[in-house]
């Protein structure tokens, strides 16, 4: 009789645990498009860009004047060196922020002719200013963004480049930590910016 009682108690305990299981909803997916749809990317990018021009009235780099046109590329995934939908979206938000916060005159062009991102990092393909300064590519300055997905995190990096010298003048990086927590029987998406 005693083993039957133990089996009954054990079964009741297990059934109690199983009834509390709440499946994680699709909204808690860690896929980049889902995460980007849940966070305020405009606010994040505005804060990043504000560090390039803290006064809000122009760039902190004294070499960039209000009359300069800056080139801003789409963001590139550093794991496969492609932009994808997320990279295009992040690039659009970065262009808007640089225009609004820094008052840059922004231009979008294909930086692939001059700048290449590969496993060794950011590489300038040419330092010949005559090759860079043509009708299609009239800028000395560029901003190149990258992103990387990690479990529960997204790393965003924005580089300010002097295209004539081939040097990176400034790099900013921000990390978005994200995930879902079970609160009172419901999953809630949360994130923090570092």
C-alpha cells in the first residue's frame, strides 16, 4: 500500500509542475528582425550619433564642416559580410540620426567600390583621392556600421572614416541585451542598452 501512496504523491507533484508550463510565444524569438521590432532603434541610434556630435549643432570632429557631405552605408553583419533587411533598416535609421542630430548632409552610395569589410576587419581598398572624389562619390567622410548577433545580445558598431587617408577617426559600439521573462504567467520582452 505504501508504494501506491508514494506513486500517487509523486504523480500529483509532477502534474502540478507540468500545469504551470507556459510556452514561450513567437514574440520572444531571438531572431534579429523580431528583436529590432521590439526595441526603440531610433532612440538607440540617436544616442550613438550624439556622441559623434555632442552639441547637436555639428560634428565633434573639427575636420568635418557643415558643408561637407558624409556618406553613410547600410550596416553589415560581421558574420557573413552582408547587409540583409536588418542592415538596410539600421543604415536608414543611422542616416536619419546623422542628418537630424549632427545636421550632416547625408548621401547614400555603394561603399563597396572604396571600402570592404572582411574577416580581417574594415579595409580601405584605395587611398587615391582622385578615384574616390568623382561625381558619384563626392565625400571625404563616411560612416560605416556593423552588427553582430549573439545569444541574447546584439552588438552595433559605427565607424567614422576619413576616406582620403583611409583612417578610422572614431569607433562607437553599443550592445543591446534582450530576452523574455515569465512574469505572472506571461512572457514579457525586455531589453537594455549598454
